[in-house]
C-alpha cells in the first residue's frame, strides 16, 4: 500500500511538472539527480554541520530548562500551578518568529541568537509535557506512599518521575521537531549560514531542483532524529502499560 501511494505521488508530481516550467516545478527525475549530487557534495554536509551547532546546543538547553521548570511547576498545587500554566501556554502559542527582532536587539545575530531562537521554539513544548506527566502520576500510589511514611524525595524518584517518563519523552520528541523548525527559521531570518544559506542560495538563483532536493534531505534528517528519539522513548517506556 505504501509503495502504491509513492507511485501515485510521483505520477501526480510528474503530471504537474509537465504543465509548468522546470523553474517552477521540476519533475521527479531532475530532483532525484540533484538529491544524489547533494549527498555526495561536501557543501551539503558542511552546511548541515554548521546548523547542527545551534540545534544541538539549543535543544540541550531546552531539555534542561523544560525538565527543571516542568517538574517544578508540576509539583505545585493545582491552583498555584495554574498561574504558571498560563505563561507556558502563551509561550507555546505566541508566534516565535515575531520575537526574533527582540532576540537580535539583545544578542545580535551570532550563534547565541540562533541558539536562543531554537530554545524559544522548543522549550515550552517540553515543559508543558513534563508538567502534564508529573501532575497525572498515580495519585493512589502517592497517597499510599505518604501513609507508609515515605519521604517526598523518595515519592518523587520512585513514583512520580517513573510515571511521568512517557509524557516527558513525548515532549522531548515534539520539542525536537519544533527545535528543527527553529534552527531553519533562525538561519533564514537572522543570518544566512548552514541550512539557511543553502536555501537562500538555491532559491535566489532559481535552482528549483536543487532547492527541492535540499529540502527533502533536511526533512529526511529531521525524520531520522525524530525516529531516534522515538526509539529511545520506546525503550524507556516499554514497561509502561
């Protein structure tokens, strides 16, 4: 069934390409050839390596901040936690692209600013999932542990945190997707380096086949990273029913 869908997609793509010019929509074959050329070019791998700097640092910072703040807010009472929930929801809903000029004014246009954009895209998603996981831990087990005189730290490490792992891992997976979007956005708007530089280069010179091939490779790279996190999630949560 998947093979049929791929054939239908390629066929439809080819039909559409015959109705337009190669500058507007090249056919599948030119794009596939461009994709192969990019895979064996140093330019693609160097651009990806440059972009990975902001992605790796920004995502790591987002995970740390998201875990710490999410656990802290999740352990608060529901009434007090609702105050912080509003800020997390606003941070997730606000168009981060609109905040990029503020980031530029404060941090300039270097690596630090690019990292900050990645953090702004990812951290709220991670924090919200952590809060949800901590709050939805099994209350009956928590109350039972309290009745047997277990300390708060023991309850957290033995009951709350293990129960929150599925939600935490889901947040990390979703946060990674937003971090990748933040990486590309920062390089398109802030400074044309890495992935952003290649996209601008191909689009400004009307190399549509190279542009589509390059975007396909970036999407494939993002899917690979998401699959890696998902595999880690399955390993950590296979005990969870």
